[in-house]
C-alpha cells in the first residue's frame, strides 16, 4: 500500500473501522515505513490535543436565559388572539331560547291586546258594514265584542289598527297563527 | 432519531409549543458547543445558537420531511455559522497554510507553546488549539469540530453538512494535515 493511501485511511485505522485484512495491510506498512509511523503517532497526539479545545461552560444561568430568550423570540412572540370568523351558533345558543320564547309571548300578548281594542272600536263603528268584502282573497272574520254583540269585519281593516300589521307582515301572519280571529267562512 | 425525539418533533409539527420548548432544552448545549467550536467566542456562539432555534421554529412545516432532527438542526447551525464567519472575514481571516499566517499570530502561538509554567499549560494549550482550528476554512473547521472534537461519526458529519462521506474524509485529512503543521511543536 502506498504512503498517500495510508494517510487517507488513517482515521479509519485509528477508529477501528477497517476490515481485518485492510488493518493488517496498514500495520504491515507502518512497521516498515518510519514516515507513516510518524504520521500515525502525530494523528494520535493531535486527536488527544483536540480534546483540550473543549469549550468553557457558560454556567447554568446562561442556559436558562438562553432558553428564555429563544422562547421569547419564537413561541411567546406568536399572536395569542386570532380574528374570529362568524360561525353558526352551536350548543351554547340553547340558553337564549327561554329569552326568545319570553319575547315571543310578550309580543303575542301585545298583539292580542291591540286586536281586541281594534275590534271594539270597529264593533261600535257604523262604518263597519261598509267594508269591502274580499272573500276568497283574504276572507272575513267573526269576532265578539267585549261590550256585547257580534261584529263582522275584514281582517285587513282590523289589522290596520295594529302596528306592523300590513297583510303579509310578521304581525299579520302571527295573528292568524294565534287564531285570535276565527274564520267563519262567509259574510252574514 | 430517537423515539422520544420523533414524538417531540411530531408534536411540534402539530403546533405543540411545549414540545418545541423541550427540543430547545434537549439540544441547546449541543448547538452551542458546535457554535463555539466554529466561532471561537461566546457572543457569536450565542448568536448562532439562538438563530438556529429561531430558524427551526420558522421551518416547522419542513420538519415533516426530515429523518434526522439532530442533523437537520446542526446543519442549520453550521450554515448560519459559516455565513457569520464570512461576514466577519475581515476580522477572522482563514489561512490556507502557515506561511499566510499573520506574523503576530505566529509569534503568539510560538510564545504560547514555549510557556514553561505548567499551571497555565492546559489553558494555554486549549487556546492555542482553538486559535489553530479557528484558522481553518469554514468547511474544514466544522469537519474537525464535529468529528474530532464533538465525536460525531463520518456519516453524521456528512448528513449535517449535506455532502458525501468522501468529502468529509477529504476535508478531515486536509484539516488535520494543517493542524499538525501548525501545532508541530506540541506533537
């Protein structure tokens, strides 16, 4: 084996990574070559010397500060709040149902009260008989006046007395659903 | 990569910042040690260490494709250290051989080697060796630091530097030859 090749494989030789045959070849060469033997010894000493270049320990306080510093520049600098996108309310919305129900009930009571007072007014109004009959489109409704006696009126006219009571409006539809007015199927 | 490290890396990929903090705790000394070997002083080693971990944090998505976290980490450290060394080139010149070494440095080294005081010998020896390593070109320096000082295998050094093992072997051979020449009086 040539001296140049020995130099190239010296690290493997020193680390014991060569096959027995290769190792034997290098040992045989070193035994007969003073230059390569010197090279091998120098490498051994150099490796021992390099261990002296161990770094000074900066101390436990430094390690703690280093860790804190790294985390403050990474993890801790991440935004903790993010823009919330609107989502359809899930389970938590159930708690609002009693409140909503109470509002609806109050609204119904209010509408009912208004309709009664409108009916009373209509019942006492002579113009009630002049109302245009629009059977088949809206229908007419029979109701009892609190002051006695029956009155017949058309729902659109009755609903005008209510706020937001135009035909098709929420209050109008709600009034029908509530069956405050009983359809009688025809005008007397 | 050990099973524990794999789990930590996976948790970090999934956004677990506590896992990242644990990786910092486990690897900070290795990175600092390598950085110190490369830079030769505490301030620069500290900068390299911090920047390395900050870059790992920023490269969180890339971690999905890595096989060896340590090699990935040390590669980031060495690349940053090499860049820093190049930026500091005016202050830290790498010499190809002894004839290019500044006369003042040669005298300082010779003086250090000749110091008779045995109590200071180890400290001075350490400084002399560090100065000698510091004069190697960056790639040779990192090869010596990783393999001969830190004790990483050729394969690990090759993975860290992202080069073939033959290149590591060659760099090691050249670097050792220079060191033997510069430290001849101590060998």
